[in-house]
C-alpha cells in the first residue's frame, strides 16, 4: 500500500515524499534523478505535496540552489482527515436523499427505474452485471451474498469476467472484513485482479455495470427481506456513479494478504509470514481485537508485535510503520 496514494496523490508524489523523508533535502534536479523521472514530473509531484503542506522549498544562500525538504505529516494529514470526515458525512446525506428519491416514487413514473422484489430476480439481475460488463464493474459492498447453506460466497460470473479483462473496483465496509470468511473471499477476488478498498461505513450495496445500469441493494430488516433497484442510463445513474467515485477516493487500498515471502531470519529485510499477515490486517483497517482473533493471539501480543515492527523500521507511529512497510515491499 502506498500511504499517500490512499488519499488521492499519484505514485510519483508518494515516492517523492518517501525519498525526501529518508534522504533529506534535495534540489528538484536531484529528486528527479533519484526517482528516475523528468524534471517536469518531479516539479508536479512537489507541487502536489506542497499543496498539502507535506514539503516546503528552502531558498539557497548565495549561489546555493533552492532545495525541497519534507515536513512532518501529522498536522497536515490530520487536517485532511477532518476534511474527509466532513466529506463522508455529506456523502451519507446525499445517499440518503437519493434513496428517498426512489423509495417515494412509484417505478412506473420513471422508466429508468425498476424495483426487483424476489430473491430469484435479484440474483438474476446481479448475474447480468458480470455477464454484460465489457469494461468495468464498480461497487460498494456492505456485505457479501450468502448461498443456500448460509455461507458467504463470490457472486456468480465475477471471477470469469475478471479473467476476460473486465476491470473490477470495489469498496468494502470495514466491519464486514471482521468475518474471516469474508476476508478470504475478498482476498480471492484481489488475487484474481480486483482493486479493493476499505471504508469505515457504507450506507448501501451498489454495483455498476459499465455506464449502462446499476443495481442498488438496501436491506429491509423490519420485513426480513431485501429489495433491489435497477437504475438505467439517467441523471440518477450518474448520481450513483458519483457516489461510488467519492467513496473510492476516500477508501484505503486493500493489498493481497498472502503474497509469497521468504524465511529470512532478518525481519528487517524480509519479515516472516505472521508479520506480513499482521501488517495486512492493519492496512485493512481491522481493530487490534479483530487482528488478535484472526491470528489467534492476545491483544497484548498484537500490541507488542506492532511495537517490535516499529522498532525494527524506526517508526514512531503506526502510520510511519505503514510507510516503511510499503517502502520495503512488505505490502
């Protein structure tokens, strides 16, 4: 995971910040050389970082050139986090307004909206998404479907569509990943090529087929069933696509959790499998309690292992641990 890519910055800016943190102040030319990019790309990366207060330019004395140096990330990213919380609240309000729009309008009054009320029809329309998509499938997921035996499962046709080259981008509700079965299925999809992100809370499940139609699922606990809504090309479909894109920008990328690792005894060069699993759980947004349950150890052990990893890489915080773990290729 690239920490700054998770908040919307390009990989070039992410790499530039890590280089400046590790190597100290550099001129733009030096930075471009270290990163293997053009001076223009380096200038654009620095501009993006400067806009967030993550770097500053330092004029040289006399004939000395101007340099760029990294700033501590805490204050800047905390301010950004506050902004994202406000954005998320606005997104939820927008989503609720959209939901009220279709709940309170009879489907016959809008030809681009169709309500599906039976389980068989809902399953069929979900399968249509994966069968008919030719470019991309985008989705918000508050939970995975359950088969007849009561176990969560992968939607029919999803893996086949990915194998055929259809791009998949899905944002999962973080709470759902507390279930080991859900995590295993999500990792299976990630290994198959899905781009997955995690967000603390999502208002509904939504699946978008190309730019043609989307399927919205909202559970109705009071009645013990769920309805689905099909929205075809319209301003309403555009609005749902906008809701997805907003949550996608806010979500944290979820890496594959079982990439092969060596058995080198030097954890600073190549950590053991249990350390990789711990880092993957952290990047997925799981709590210490959930991580402890997943790894079969106590919360105190988890805290001790995290502290040990921070010590190995010289990180003062978990955020810094994530930066260093990414830099070393552990995630």
